[in-house]
C-alpha cells in the first residue's frame, strides 16, 4: 500500500490549486494503489493549470489502454483515434518541456511506427499523376500550440496544394519530430491515383500525412519555393546561422 502522509484531499488541494510539486508527486504515488486511469483527471489538471512537465507525461500514460500484447500491459495501439491524438499531444508537450522519459517514449513510438507501417507496393507515388478530389481546412490538429487565430490567414488554393504535394517526399518519424512545427492549422481531404483513393492532410508546419487502408505515411515539404505557403517552413541547417 502506498499510504500518503497527508490526506488525499489535502494533496489534491495543494497540487491542483497551488501547483505544489511535492504534493502532486505524493498524490501520484498514492494512486498507484488505484485502477489504471484513475489519476488521469489530476494529471491533466496539473499539466493544464501549472505546466508541469511530468504531469503532461503522466497524462499520456494514464490515457494508454490495457493490451494482451506480449511484453507490455499498456499500449497506444489499444486506444481509439481521438484518445491516441490526445495522448500524443501530451507526450509531445512533455518532450517540449524537456522531460527526459518523454523523449525516450517518443523514440520508441516512432521506432514502432517504422516497423509496423511498411509501404504497400502500390502506395502513393509523388511524381506520378494524381487528382485532388476534395479538400477543406480543419484547424483541429492536436497541437501544443493552441492559438488557432493564425489559421485564419493561412490559405492555399487547390492548384498550389496539388503542386506542393507532388514535390514533397515521405519522411521518417524523427524527421517529422525534429524538423517540423506541429501547428493546429491543416487541410484534409482525398487524393486519387491509379483508381486508388487516399486520405491526406497538410499541416501549416509544412508536413502532412497520406493514408490508405491501414497504411499511413508522413511527408515533408522541403522546397524553399514553397516556404511562403506555410506558417513555418522545414528547419534547415543554415537556420542556425
């Protein structure tokens, strides 16, 4: 039993109202005796109200669901789409705030993604003819940047959208994480190539996704001629100078 030295109510008040880190950590330890997920509300409140890095990571952990997969008891794969998006948002924020376990977790997530999301032989090819079937703006990408007002001025027409996609390339998880900003503004829609239909997104941070069946790949926009179409462009080494 992880019996705290103070009452749970006192710990909750100190942690959530005052941002007391010692009280939060003691409360978290006490909740190890409870069912997984019971600590979610407290972790999320501590993260949202007090910007505590560990609380963002704890929120991510609390969102994971039980799995029967060998070698683990909790998994992101067992979550529904909305839960996965929320979990990744909080994991990303924990990383942004420098919480070391979040960095390790992100790297494991990306490595698993690279193992399990192999390209189909007939997957989308950028430099081959395709049609832009539908597209619309959706400013709901789960970003740690919650300012959606910037999205109002971000507009790309269908001609430029298609050209940008045609001159993009697929990227790996670490490129997506380190080279691109993950902003709330994005377009989403459908592409068609060789009678196959794909879902796509394009984020205002100059990256996007292409998806068909169970395969999803991230792509990045690297051409400098396209920088003007995005709120932030890909990071380049010369940007350090």
